[in-house]
C-alpha cells in the first residue's frame, strides 16, 4: 500500500502538519501529540485531517482514508451514500489493508466500520482485536461482533465475559444477546448474581436475561 510517511531525518523540511502526522504514524494518540507539541487536541485533529486529505488520489486506500478523515456523523452519511460497487471496493480495501493501520484511533474506526459492514469474512480481524491490549479495541470488537451476529463468535464473546475490564464485559453481554445458548445464559446469569460486579454490567446482564425471558 502506498502511503505518505515522514521521518526524523528530514524534520527541518517538514511542515507543522507533517511533524504532527509523523508522531501520529508512530502510534501516539491525539492527546499525547497535543502534550508533546504543546497544542490543543482540536489543532492536532486539524493537522491530521489536512495531511490525510492531501494523500494522492491514486493510492489504493481512497475510501478508507476519506472515512478516517471525517467526523463520526459525516462518516456515517458517507457510508450510507455508497452504492453496492463502492461497498465492494471498500471491503476489498479494508480486507487487504486493515493490519497496515497501526494507529490506535484509526484502528478503532476500522473496527467500527467492520461492524457497520456486517460481513463474516472480517471475523478473523475481530477475533484478533479481542486479544488486543487496548481496552477500546476489545470493547469495539465485541460491539462489531454483536452487529454481525454469527454463531462462530459465540465462544469468543463468552471468553470476553471474563475480561478484566467491565466495559468489555458489558459489550460482550450485549453482543451475545442474539446468539446465546444455555451455556451463555448460565454465564450471563452468574454475572447478574455476582455481588462484586459493576452495577451497570449487572443491569445489562439483567436486561439481556429479561429479553431472553430467562428471568
């Protein structure tokens, strides 16, 4: 994949936006970049958008770059406006280039995108994200699996009910609501009855159990 990369070797020749993007390429978050560059987060976001939209139109990641450059509401509108052929092209881009996006915030958007596309061929990527050290990756992967609703993911999500992060456990419960079986019911019920569990997680467990008419 052809992408725009910058490095420290020619830092004197880089614009302010390019320096910001260089830090972004290294995987730093917008908040971290703002601290390093002594800027506010809005200025950092503006720098990143300027660089992303400047990328050559001839690259193979046109749709993804455009979507990553948008705020959420515009991203949703753009996705809804794509025709069948454009969706097919987007899926090909996403499948081929997914692992090449190392920045955590970019990756979170792509996990969300997989959930919106609802194609089972992306299940291996979501399974990989369930093992991520990043809480938001695991949480969003659970959410995406809940949108896809494929039985293959049932055992993966059941494992996430034991995740160390309460939000991940909550999202796993929600995701299991449409693909649960008796084993799943038992696991969710145990969470509901667990006195040490977070109240909002217990409430989600209760809501799912009531929906399934278990309690």
